[in-house]
C-alpha cells in the first residue's frame, strides 16, 4: 500500500515536472524599456497558453506592436522566449 502511494506520488511529480518543462519551452514574455532609461527591461506580460510556441510568440508580438503603436509611446516593446527574468 505504501509502495503504491509513493509510486503514485512520484509519477504525479514527474508528470508535473514534464508539463512545466514543456510549458517553459513555449512561453514568451513581453518586456518594455523605460522612457527614462532605455537599458531597463520591465515586465509587461507573460504568454504561456498551452497551445504551441507559435501561438504564444505571435500573441506576444501582436501585443508588443499594439502597445508601441499608441500615440506618444516612447518605450520599446519586445518579446523574449521563456518566463520573466529580471
């Protein structure tokens, strides 16, 4: 009984770890620069839908273009593969 419980817990843990690793591969993060300091990378959004890599990349790029197209915007918007990294 205990062995089955441990085996089940290990299986669930491995499945969760594999799912997280797969999600990391298809995640894109939208950043922007600061209007005051162009070297700053500020987190705007994370795109991590469980569709596929192209889906998340395209949505990130679309959002970046929409933000940048607003009147008076001086910040640069850009996407990077992976989760937010300060």
